[in-house]
C-alpha cells in the first residue's frame, strides 16, 4: 500500500480535534450541572442506554472519518493483472538423450504431448514461438497465435546430437527482437540507460531440457544477455535420474543422430551429458527473474506447463484504491449516525 498524496493525511487531525472538543464540553457540562434532591427522578425521566450503545455509534463515526481522511491521500495497492501482449518462446531440447524411455514412450514423445496440451490451453491472444535445439538452435515457428502451425511443428520434432542450452536462449532472444522494438538483438551493445529495476518485457522464454550444456555458449552467460534485456527465462529439467534405453521411432530421428530403434549402448551408454545440470538451470532462472521446475515424469511436465501462464502472463500494476476507502468510510459514518438516531428515538408509552 502506498499513498499518492501523503500530505493529505493532515485531515486525520479532525478526529483528535473532535475528541478534544467532546472532552472539553463534557467538563463544562459538569460545572453547570444542577443539584437535585433525588437521582431516582432523573433515572425515571431519561430512557436508559447501556454503555456500549453510547460508544458504538461514536466509534463507527470516528473510524469512518479516519477512513475518509485516508482516502484524501489517494491510497494505491499493487496487484497482479494479466497482460494482453504476452508471448512465450518454448525452447525444446531435441538432443539424442530425449529418446530415453524412462518416461514412456520416450522423453521426446512425452514432451511433445505436453507441448501440444500447453498450446491448446493457451489464451488465444498469447503468441507462442517454438525453438528446437540440439547441437545448434533453430526457430521452427516465430511467435504466433496460429495453433495449427505450432501443433504441426511439435509433431515434426526430430532428435540430433548435442545440447546447446545457451544457444537456445540466445536464439530465443533474437526471435523476440524481431518483433519487439524494445529488445535488442544479441551481439548489440546495450545502452546503459536501461536499469535493473525496469519492468520485465511481456515476452518470456521457457527452456525444456533433459541434460546439460555440451556445446556453444554457457547457459549462464546467455541468461545474462536475457537479463540485460529484462526477459525472464523459466527452465524445466525433464526426466528421471536413471535414464532408460534410448528408443526413438524412425520419424523422431533426424540427420546426424543415431539410427532409429534401440540404441546399441542402451542405458549403459548414458554419460554426464544425460544428467540434468540443475545448478545451471537454477542460475539461469534466478538471473532473469524466472523459476526452475523439475519434472520427472509426463504428468509433472503437464502440470508445470499448465501453470506457467499464471506466472508468465501476470505483471504487477499499481491500482488506486481511493474509491474503496470512500465507500467504506461513508458506510461507517452513516451507520454510526443511524444507530445513534435509532437508539435515541423517543419510545412510546
């Protein structure tokens, strides 16, 4: 909560002034009081009221004045609201290890199913782009609202050798720079006027990988490029800690990868490159204002992707709350006056 006009809080002095005036006139009434022979006569003449009936209307009235006085300072609150211009760059790892069968039928098929579900569930105004990366990274679909094009590209994902997580981030930045004039291409020297406190761009990168970087630029260095452009990067580590035999269908195998069918080395061929580098993925997310998620199976991956729009599509916005203070204060004041009049009304008989 913040105040646009904090100096207006001087209006709250009205309340202590009223209390002081009430005390002063109370003292004067006591000095001018008459001496009567019988207190019972007074009690019989004046309708009885309990102490709380005398105090509640006054308390409501004074609290209402305090709230109304605060409204003069134009209070504001920060709330999370959806953005209409959100775009999401989904960078999917298509390295050979995505043929691992620890996630049925294999990691690539499970990731494709989760990506399709994510696309179908996305808001119609949210643009989604698709990046595939192995030893290199390429833009398969530039950010678009055409879900058919995206679904077709996901269905055509093919594996290749290598894992270039850092290059995937840089390629995603360049894809964003193509349509967002506020984002500079990678390799372009940034003007120092941009500050770390600036609001994040509406464009967000989501990196889904099952391994560690094996080639190209270091992911943390690439994340620094994204952070300098105020682009958040969310990272997802996919797969178990015990990769299964690598089995991809002929349609999932691209040029430069092993031939379709079971990998001769099976699970025994798994090396350090198949271990998720959670440390780097956490550093990437932390450096850019994003988050790291661990998805060991297909169900968890679906849940992670389904929950991302709530985080990605929201941004903090200051909203003026003056009207609510005015309404609340007015209601309290009116309630206090109404109760005072009702409980002080003449009683018949």
